[in-house]
């Protein structure tokens, strides 16, 4: 193994084992580190630890010249700072000050929830459009878990055969291996049970619950394609994605009177700040309703 590959292997292990980041994040941070190694020809931690603000700025300027936008540039800078902090730790540098560089300003958009009717309509139409009855039952169960329990798509697809039948609550392992307990509505439990009964593949306790047409673990792409097809037929906007169902879960609960702390626990957010964005969504939804319904606004 060459020196560059050894550095990347140590970085990947740190991200996956020490920080317990998702495989997607590990791949993204690993690719960012690899690009920096290519740009600097660094082959050891000492060289990386000595990288200054000018060197980091030059590398990012080259990345911007390649066409990456503000959001990607901000993520790249964050990943690079983490990588350089790790390099300094490995090199035994005691000075904690990293190269100072401010990232681009990124306007954070509001999540786009769908209405309760649209959420259930998506789930039902995806069911009806499926090529086989068991696949339709599967896709409906996946979407109802996201809308009815607020699960991320990765959390939904990580469920095991041993999780069935679902009880009144479900323990979910989310980002950073953090566990939380979510309530399960009877309609959601029934949808999952219906899929499990129809699925032609064995569902051992320790194996993935949701399966593809040939029995392999179901991938996110298949769910996204099914939703895209149903979305077009229903005339919904491109923002009506599987993840929008989780946003809808949060927004509708908040509108019904749920407090932010409870919502934070249900969503598995590490900080309350991540949950507070839904107060803006709820206010925006209320304003849209007012504008469409008020006589003066219509006239």
C-alpha cells in the first residue's frame, strides 16, 4: 500500500468507526481528502498539518473554477477542516488553530412538505402503479413509515425482518448510531404486515425487511423512481420526494400542537436548531392558506 492510500485508509476508518458517520458521508469526505492529497502531493500527516490558509484557499479556488456551487463549496470546506484537524492530531501538532477561511454564504431553503391528502395519495398511487401486488404493498409500507413515523428513507430501509410485526412503538437507529423510539400508527403497522405477508422472499430476523424484485435489499433509488412516477401523475411539484414525507410528518405534527422538544426527539435531531426550521415552514404554510382563502387576497 502506498503512503497516500494509507492516509486515506486511516481517514476512512476514523470517520466510520470513531465518528460513526454514514457510508455516504464517509465516501464524500474521503473523496474530498483524496482531492486535497492530489493537489498538494502530500504523502504524510506532517505535510498536511503544515498546510496554511493560502494553500487551502488556492485549492478551494481551483475547485470553484471546476464549477462547484456555493453549497458544494461550503460542504467541501467543512470536510477539509475536519481532515486537516485529523492530520494535525496524527502529526502530534499541539496548536489547535486551523487555517482560517470563511466559507461561502449559503441560503438555507425551507423544507417543502406535502399535504396530508397528497401524502396518502402518493402512497396509494405508488401501490397501484407497481408491477406486482407485493411490490406495491412494499412501496406503500415504505412511504407510510416515512410519513406516519417520520423516518428517514435510510432508517426505513435499515429495518430487519425481526422488526415485524410492528408494535405501538419502534426503536430506530439514526444518524451517528443514535437510537430513538417512535410511535407507530395502526395503519402503518398494518401496511408493513401486509407487505411482509405478500413478500415472496424469506425475511430472516437479522436480514433487511424490504427487498427488491430479485430479493436483494431494496435500494433508495427504486423508492425515488416510484415516487417520481406517481408524483407526475398526481401533478405534484418536483419537491414531492420521499424525504418530503418526513418533512410533512414534522410540519403536520407542529401544526397540530406538538412542541419542539417532542418533535426533536421524534425526528432524531441532534440539536433543537435543526427542528426549529419547521416553525418557519408552518408559518409559511399558514400564510399560503390565508392568501388563497381570504376574500381580499382572492379579489
